């Protein structure tokens, strides 16, 4: 079953001298449910731009984006709901809120859609923490966590809404080699255990090989 399909996605930006930089030049991509896909490319190749379009954070100039048989545009009235309920995010810089515990940070996306968390929400958050082997840090604050622990909290937060698609933007970029390999392996385990469809962008060929399918973004196109 196809979960997302991009057709002829184009995106350009103007530089400081009003010159047009064609970042994405006709991106075609089909991802099936349960796949783990990695996209590599040099710095500035447009990986984050592509991920931002997939995450509905940035509109393409041209092209079609279909997610779960629904045409996605950033002008859709329910775009915030689509983003919150169907798409999970794992960011490079974690973006954890320092005043909340690890468990509370994981539950933050739930509070974006309703006023309070339920016992079921909290039970699932703890299940995710057990899967990622961070149950012991549930009541710790971000300032006390190692880089690897913070990355695992971020992965749990990205999964708490049981998204159809998990987008990982350089999830190992701030980690040493050992922790980077651990997080990549964790994403692979999440893909297998939960059946979550994952699309990861990374500059590391080694980390990219963790995925089932690897593509390269070069000259504005996927290869």
C-alpha cells in the first residue's frame, strides 16, 4: 500500500542578489507503508527542504503531494491536524522543553490536539520508553540527559501520536559515532516492531545503510 507519493515537486529560493536557486527540480518519490527510506546528499542539496515539504511545513512551487490518498497542500483547512496526527518528527537538535520531564516532553504532541493526556496516552508513552530503553529517565529533565538519551526521547515524542509517517531530519547529526549508530539501529527497530513508515535524511552514508532503501538527492533530483 502506497502511503505517500510525490510527483514533479519543484522548489526554488531567491538569494541575496535576487537570483533564483532551483533546489528541488522535479522530485518523484513513492513510499509504501512500512518502508524505511533514507535520503543522502551533500550539505545544501535540499534534503531539509524536501523533508519540510513532506512535513507540510513548506509548500512546493509546483507538483503533487499525496499522503494516505489525500492531496496535501499547506492551505488546507485541516493541515495542522494532518501534521499533528499523521506525521511524526525527529529533529537533529531535539527541541525538548527544559521545564518538562522526559515523559512530559514525549506527551507534548498529545496536548496539541486535546486539553489533557489520558491514562492510555501515558501508558503508550511508557511503552515507547521501554522500547527505546529509557524508562529509567522518565522523570528527569532535558538538562540532565546525555545526547543519546535526548535523541531517544525525541524519537518517542515523534511516535506518540502513532503517525502514519515518521520524518527524521539528520537524527544522528549531533551524536558521536557510537550513539549515532545506536539511534539508527533504534529507528530500524521501531520500523520493524511498530511497522512505522520512516523517511530519514542524513549526510552519513553509514547511517543511511540502516534503512531498507537508500536514495541520493543530487542536482535537485532523487537518484
